[in-house]
């Protein structure tokens, strides 16, 4: 091609002839001889060239008209006709900025011809071919600030910028500064990158590595799932470009979240996993290090990569097959690491999320994650989103089925995030788009999306035949030579590499794979900037003795600080009563309720330097008005002022207390807090449900991360989940936290499930979770009714030195001899008080002992066995629960209770009747069921 372009006969005296041929070619490519058609076709394929040329004859005609009339936009006066044309030009420019992406050349498969959009036609705006040579005034900042341009140049520049292999959507952004920045960024260079020879060679090597690994695995492990990225290899090159160049803006760590498509390629070619280790996983020879483990395309990895700007720590988050759910986990982890690095942490830690096209638009967790992106408690200073848009989801590619939007990326418009669409067959523009995303994120601290339109060489997995459902698409795929081959040919034509060198890259990479050695040198010694020492949390026992009690003086000192309010601050009467009551509780004048118990725990942790983070839909006040962590000035005059958080004012050098009223979403917020807790083991991280059963909207997080993350991936996490739970007659959706589901997931000491019945238990639990070294998820089923129930309040001495959390609370009844007890009732939570009242009413204290198992898992076998031994004549053991029999704890802990029963003891259950619904909606039926279960538990 270079030889063709340099033929001297194309110039000089032959130029008019060549120009005439080119005019005919532009009007009708088939009107010239085949050799000239081939030449002009090749010319149009050159890098950076877009099929935007305008025929020259109308331009010459336009100049002739200008000469005849000696008038135009450039003359001192402007007639009405020319004024209309000037307005038309500005409208045309605006149309390209708004709609240009619709006519862009984005599909590598070229399944449909470029779209004709009327608004992009100059004629639509009152302009004709005769106007092509006319110099029109430009708007301020248009195309690098040029004052005037010929219409032909304007059209060419617009097409090159907005309708080539790259197209940017941004005109919906409400912020003018952002729109102008994006306009200038792309129009100033016509969306055309300028890479030097070395950059292009590196890019070709990365494309070669991405494709060769896929082909190597495809032939070595025939039919095995790997979810390859063939057809989208430029994403790997773009990701590597991001890692190599993000450091110039101060980024020190990149956290990647992605699904399985291309994951093995990222592990090997980006993060430096040894191919030999990957081959061992394919062949079933991998070392068993975890109780369960996971498939190879779910595994995470981290490494330190050398870049021109210094070492970059890069981590790939573990993820399940549930698409996109890893995204908020990554955001939470990034937030925690940013906080650990201080005030400019957002500049140092960059979250990168890689999506599939169908998943990006299809999974609601993305909407929620975008919704979190700019909120105070969750922002991470902007995320770079990369979409592997292979134009098909499993077997569905017809856009009439896949979405109701124009593009799969339209969900990003909800937060006014710009979208850069780029043809995956143009790796240079993919990298240019990545650089634009980095620069935008640095400038505006917002999310941005790079949509890499590509294709999928094989089926959803390598054992799937896509031609069954996409015969037309896969004819196009079969005829596609491959992005690497196309780019290699381009660089050979440019003289950047020879064909032999390009082939040599392939062979060199295959040789390295054959040896199973590193194909990318990534790990740097003695580089440890943000890592956490997890060794002190590993292998710990839940029975670890943790001092959580406080001296009375410390409790009073803490209370003095968190009950103080600024002078002139007008408290709500209810909040004022709460503050005054807390002063009395600290003084020992009245028992301590649950809200005060929580607050003392948070105050002590913050004072010790441990941060506390609580999030939920009403966490500041508390859904049931028990917490009042945020006080509001009733005389406030500004909507964004007048809030006071006492626990943020506990003194100097204290840990951060942050309480967040979250967006109305469970799934993304819980996942976010899981990610935060995984990266902040020294902080108390709490997610609180508005009502316990609302957590079922986040079931995938519970199943795939909280309960199984350790056994699958070795990931420790100390997330605390508070689930309001209790049968108070509020109907099916406000009663049960679904304790049975959580207990079903309990095994291998993977988490702690607690149903406390006294305020002091909450105090000790929350502190134990941070001050101890046992880092497992803590799930607290918190009674709504007990928050203000006097009998569930605790005396001050239950908070003082020597006190601890009690996994079991024995019977409190006074009797002469425990030998009189015929029945022991085991229970958990608020039902204890109903049972105790029923026993007192029936005067059965000598016959019945009531024991509270506060910790349902890990089950306190020793404590339960010791308690049962106190009642040698009790032949009956009853588990009593307020939940229906097929729900609640019974069937999940029955085998554990039976393990500690005596030879002559029998276990039974008193509960509500089995039910398809968690609870009844009729108040009368609720009361009758409660009465009956108490009767069943106590009757002889």
C-alpha cells in the first residue's frame, strides 16, 4: 500500500486526471476501472481515514459562485440568506455532536451499512453543495478555536471526529464545563490518536499475546470452558494501556471487577499469572488450598506491575457467575483503600469495571451502582467502565429482545456519564478512548464508559455452537481475519514492523507458553504500599476472650461527649428526651436501652482509633427511632446545613464515625459494604436492613460472598449485618429476617448468627467484632420490640469491666432446687419475654426453665450442654420460636441440640403453624398464634 501511495505518476501533470477519476469514484465506486477502485478503496482504509471525503466539483462550483457574487459570510455585511446558512452550519455541528454516533463505523462485522441520519445531511439544514467552499464562522471553541472554516472542512472534521471508528456521546451532560472539555478533547485531534513507533509495536505485542493465548488454549484444551475474548482482544490492550498510563495522574492502585469473559487472558497477560499454573487448573492438577475453591475463571489475583510512572498495584476481584454483582464490591473495596491512603486517596486508587454488553444494560445492580457513584457515603471519585460489547448475550443478539434502549450503555446516562463508543478492530483508538477516560476521571471525578464494540469468536463458552441461533452473524465472524492480523497488516503497511517481525511475536509468545513461564514480568520485590496483614486474623477461634467491658468512669466520660450539642442547636423534643435519658443511663439512674448500648460501643471504638461505618436506608435516625446518631437543628435555614453527629466529635486523633442514609437499595449497598469490610478489617462496617426480610433483595450477595467467600476464595470479611426481626403483628414483610435461610448457609465456622435479647449483648457484640481477631461476618437479628422494652434493658454493671458477650443466658428464675424442673425451654430473641410472662402467669417457675441461646452459630455446644446438666430431671427439651415451624431456627439447629441432649431427653418444638408466608396479616390471628405457641411450650 505504501508503494501505491508513493507512485509519482499519481501527481504532477496527471493530478487533474486522477482527481476526475476520484470524483467519479466518490459519486459511484463502480464507475471506475477495478484497479482504480481497489486503489481508492485501499486509500480509504488507511489509519485515521474516514469515508468522509466530499466531491471536489461542488466545491469548485461554490468558489465560482463566490467569485461571481463577491458576497458571503466573510464580507462586511451578511444578507438574510447567508445568515440562515450560518445558522444552518451551527445546527449541523450541533447535530453531529448529538447524533454523530448513530452514523459511526463501530461494528467490526459490518453487519449493517452506515446509518443515514437526516440531521447529519447539510441539505437538512439549508446547505447545498454550492456552499462547500464558503467560509463559515465557528462557535467559540469549535475545532480548536478556529474562527472560520470552509463547509467542506467542517463536514470532514465532524465526520472524522464523530462518525469514524470512535464516537462519543456527551451532549446530555447538564454541566457546560464538562461538555466543552469533551468537545475540545476530541475535536482538537479529530478523535485520531498519534502513537509513536514503539507504542505501536508494544500494542501489536499485546494484541498478539491476547489472541495467541486464546488460540493456544483452544487447541490444547479442546471444548473446555474458558470464556475466551477472541474478537475483543483490543480490550486487553486497552486495559494494559490503562495500567501503564494511569500513574502519571497519581494512581497507585487499580482494582478491577469483571465477569468471566476474557478473565483468563487478564490473569495471564495483564496480571502475570504463570501459564503453567493456569494449565494445571485446566488439567485438574492445581494444588488444593481451600475447603471448596472455585473454577478458574472466577478466581482473583493481584500483582505489582512496573510502569513508566512507578509500580502499580493491580488486583482482580474474585467474583461468582452472577454477572455484574462484583461491581459494588469493587467500589466498596476501593473506597476503603482510598480512605486508608488519606485525603488524596481518590487520586491514588482507581476502580475499573469491565462489563458484558447484555449484562450491563440487563442487570439492575448496575443502575444501583451508578446511583451510588456520586453520593457522599459511596463515591470513589469516578470509575472507568469498559464494556466488552460483543453484540450478543449467550444466544440473544436481536436488539428487539436484548434491550429497549439504543445502546447497551444508555444506563450510564442516568448519572450523566459520557460514553465513548469505539470499534474493537481499531486498537489504537481503543487506547485513545482509555486515555480520554483517565483524563476525564482525573478532571471531573466522575464515571465514564468506554464501549468497545467487538465480536465473540466462539459460543458463550467453547462447548457451545452459536450458529444454531446466529447463523448470519457467525458467517461474518468466520470470515473475519482477526483483529491482530488486521493491525499487523496495518503496521506492516506503515513500515512500523515487517511481516516477519509480526509473525515472530506470535512464535515467541507460543514458545513462552510451551515453557509455562511468565509471559509478562509483573511482580516487584519489596513493594508494599496498601496491603493489609491478614495473618493476625487467620485461624482464630470464636471463643477468643475479648475484653469489651469498660470502667464506669469511661462510660460516663464518653456519654458526656456524645450527649453534648452545640450551643444554640435546637433539638427536636423527641431527640432531646433521648439525649436526657442517655445522660441518666450513664449516671446509673436508669437501665440502658439498645440505642444507648450501641452508642457507647461506637463511642469507645472511635475513641480507640477504630473507624465505624454504618449504612442503611434510615441508619442515621434508625428505622425505629432508636439510634439518633444524627441530630437535626429544628431551626435550620439551609437544606444542606444544620446536622450534627456527636460521634464525629469525640476528640482529637479518633477514628472516623460515618453513618449513612443509603440509597433505597439492598443488593448493591450490601455488596458495597462487603467490599469495604474486606479491605478494612480494622473498622466496624455495618449494613443495616430497614426490615430484616428486605435483605432477600440482596440474596445473591449473601449466598455468593458473605457466606461462601472464605471457603471459595479464602477471603476473610468482618461485615456486620443488622436485621430487624420479630413477630409484632406487622404482617408478612415486616416480621422475619429469614433466620432459617442464614442458618442454612452456616458451615465450616463461616459466620456468626446472633439473636440477642438484652441491650448489653449488643454493646459487647459490636465491640468484639473489631477488638477481637475473629474476622467472620456477623449477622444480628435485632428485635424491634425490645428496643424500648424495659425488661430488655440492661443495668450499668452489664457494661463494665469483666462483662462479656454471653452466647447463652441461663434461666433467671429463682427456685429452691433445680431438680424440680421437668422441662427446659430453649429459645432465642424476643419470644423469651412472652415465654417468661406465660410461665409467671401459670406459676411454673419450679417446673420449667427457660434458656436463651443468643448465638445460634457457631453453636455453643459446651454452654448448652452445661446448662442442660443443671436440670437432671428434665426429660423434655422444647425449642420455642415465634416463627412458623417450617421457618425460624428449629430445623437448622435441631441436629446441634440433639448432639448435647441426655440419653433420656427428647426434643420437641413449639412454634407457629407451618406457613407459606413468613407471617399473618391479621392482627387477631397474630395474637392467637402467639398465645397458642406459648401454651404449647408450657402445657403439661
